[in-house]
């Protein structure tokens, strides 16, 4: 069925709905913040996984995009994106081989944090007569991947003779920002991340490495980088949509949330309870316990999805401002939008209550 031009409420549910004017404002706000701090913008596509939205980000001024997986990067290149940074360690010959094939038709770079990972890239790329730009991942406090800053020079030296790769820069994942709350905390996290990376970059440059890219950033810190803060590029992702986790962290207002899940009330078994057709397979799951709930009705925020089964969401109606009847359609704010979008084949862009575009989520489920 063609939904273009039809009211949002006509959509079959559950559906992933994006308010286009809010999305545009989110992209413009973050792009402006990047430009104010003289940072290249390289948004992470994990939040939308849709080439059409990546193209909007490029149009807004991004220099390229970031992905976590080779298959996501492939989806972006297939969708017309010419420059993808995989900000993750790519391990295994099958994956690196696909990375090399991708590098033959797009500008590709990727991360490493060990000789083992860099050696894997080197073997495949050298054999195919290609050179891969690699970016050393530094752990500036997130405690995920990355070498400790003091080991960066040793690692750079260990990989410096490997054929088929070129050390293009350093990166960090600003996960520590998620332990902060509110603007002051994000400012602190942004400054600390930039300073830690600046010191590593300066030390490597002093050893003669051409560190062109110093990549960091997240949605919470993205609005808080200063000029000469140590980075050259930033990679926020969730900011395109935002979600309740970002609001509860103090990184966004509810009015900045552009993505909701349209769901239908299928049962009203009691005065205090309504059941919608969106459970964990439609709303996604939390990966951090930031927000106490599984979803919120966008225009009646006291109504929380308090519990999920696979295909059922439990609306807690005790604080409802209106009544809920079987057949009503409700827009639910997910706690974490990145895992929600991964459940949909398409997202619907809407403006003034009407569907204006249907965008395939071709990066959906691309975890290889
Ligand atoms: C490598 C990397 N870069 C950037 C980000 C920024 O994402 P967000 O916008 O969710 O803060 C993430 C988040 O998971 C990430 O893993």
C-alpha cells in the first residue's frame, strides 16, 4: 500500500515514524556545533541505518559517515555514501576481505587497537595491492576497546612497517560521557576526551607520525566541543532522533525527539492498563538502565510502557490525561532508539501529520 500523502494514523503498526522538521533541526543543530568548533562532522549511522538519512547528513555538511560493522558500511555505500569510517575493530579474514572489496569502490577507513587487528588488515590489503587508512583506538576512559594512551607510541611503532595500511589518525569512544549528566558534565567529558587525545596525537606527531584525524564525540558531548579542543572530527549518532535515555541524561529535550514507534491499542483489560501491539520486538531494549521504563506515549508522557512481552507493551494508564480505546493509535518514545530502528525494514518520514517519504532501513540487522 502506498502511504505517501496519507495521515500517519493510516499506517499499519508497529511503524517507525520520524518527524521530518524535528529531524532537520537536529541535524542542523549538531552540524552548527561541529562547525563552531571547527570539527569535521562524521555522524554515526547506528541510530538510523538508512542511507537516505545519511545522505541528508552529508547534505547538511558531514564529510562522511561512521559505521560499526562492515555490513553496515556496505549498506551505506550501496545507498550512495562515498566515505565510511568503521570506528571498530574488524576481525576475521572474511570480514577484512569484504572491507577490501568495499575499499575498491568507496573511501574506507577503520580502527585497530592491537598488532593482531592491524596485521589482519595488512595481510589482506597488501595481498590485493591496496592501502587502508587505519585509526588507532585509544581508551580515554570508556573501558571498551582501545589501548591506554601510554601504550599508543609502542603500538604505532609495532605496526609502522606493516604493508597495506597507513596510520591516518587516532580515535576514542566517548562512552564515559554517558556517566555524566547535564550540560556541565558533558562539557567536562568533551574537554577531557579532547585533551587526552590531543596529548596522544602530539606525542605521536613528535615521533614523526602524520596524525591527520583525531576522532571522538557522542551525542551528549557533541554540542559542547570548544575551538582547539583537541579533536579534528566528531561522530555523534543518536542526535538524529534522540530518545528517552538522552532526555533523562540531560542531553536533549523531549521536543528534540524525532522518532517514535506508532502502535495500536489492542486491549484495555482494566482501567489502569492498556495493551499495545509493540513489545520488545518492536520497541527494542535498553542497554543502559538510564530511563525507568520501556516506552512513553509522546503526547501523554505520564503514560509509561511499564513492561514488555515479545509482542505486547503494557501501558500504565494510572496517570493518563485521556482515555484509551481499542484501535487507538499511539506514538511511543523508545528508551533507546538505536536498538529500536534495527527492528524495522523502513522508516516513515512525516510532516504536518502526513507521510512524505518511506526510507528503507537497509542497514537493519547488519551486524557482520
Ligand atoms: C564508536 C562510536 N562512535 C560514536 C558513537 C556515538 O554515539 P551516540 O550518538 O549514541 O552518543 C558511538 C556510540 O555507540 C560509538 O560506539
